[in-house]
C-alpha cells in the first residue's frame, strides 16, 4: 500500500468508486487512525459512509471534520443534508444558518430550508 497520504486517500476513494467497499473503509479507517487531525480524512470517511447509507456515522464524521475545519461550507452542507434525512432538524438548521453567516446566500439554500418545515 502506498505510504504517501494523498495516494492512500486516493486509493480509498477509488476503491469506493469501484465498489470495493471493504477495502475503501479499511483504507480510510487506517488514514483516520494515522492522521486524526486531518479534516480531509474525516470528511472522506463521512462521504464513504454516506454513500453506503451509514448516515448517522457520516453525520458524526462530518462533525469531526468540522472541528478541524469549522468554516468548510462543503462539510456543513453535507452534514445539514444528512441531518435533514435523519430528522435532526434543529442540527440541520444550525448548519444552514452557519452557512448563511459564512456568506452563502440564503436563497441558495432554499431547497434545504424548505425541507425543515
């Protein structure tokens, strides 16, 4: 297995894309263990988990990514979307409101805000 961070991350994501789910999760879990301070690996694992329908785990991992990169709008929107699907509307609203505070026009988030009603 490649020792380079980017190569290992790329391999995990490629395994996910090629439907090698066990290898993808094994690889990304190794990266999270080796680089626990990296928002990118937490978010990558969240993306893999989300694709596999593990929404609660994905929401948690996006939270871990956001602890390390609190202003990342991609992570906030992904977590808001997951929380809407999980029925965690208050958490989703907090993320959407944070996106607005960070400069995303509220009109651009209308689709997500409407799901909160």
